C-alpha cells in the first residue's frame, strides 16, 4: 500500500524534529504547486471565455493570475528544495555510525 507521507523511508536517530519540518515543508510545496496550477488554469479559462468589459468611463480592470502562478511556482520550488535538503541531512545523520553501535 502506498503511503502519502513524504520521506517515509527515513529513520532518524536524533533529528526527528527536522524530518517532521521537512515533511511539513513538502506539504506546503505541494499546496503551492496546486495554487500555481489553479492560477494558470484560471488564466487559460479567461483567455478561452473572455468576459465583457466592466467599467463606467473607459475603466478596465485587468487581473493577471499567471503572475500569482509564477510566484507560487517559484516559491514551491524553493520550499521543496529546502525540504529535500533537510531530508538529505536527516538521511546523512541516520547513516553515520555512532560509538555505541560498535561491536567491540
């Protein structure tokens, strides 16, 4: 059965809080990707089905959801990279041998 937990195979020895933070950041990154996709799809929808101009005296209101999409996508990439770095650090710490683990 597939788990929907990011970095579910990691077994931290001392950095459980950092792994939890990496997982939370991964969820935030996934959420930001969803926001970016919604912004891009709303811009595409507005392009396919334009609405009538609204404004009394030549005023027009232009919304650019693609700007929100680009910003959200950039932030998602940054957050996911930081999350992966934290998870790599936890994985590295788990792979280290501790003095108590020796068979002497």
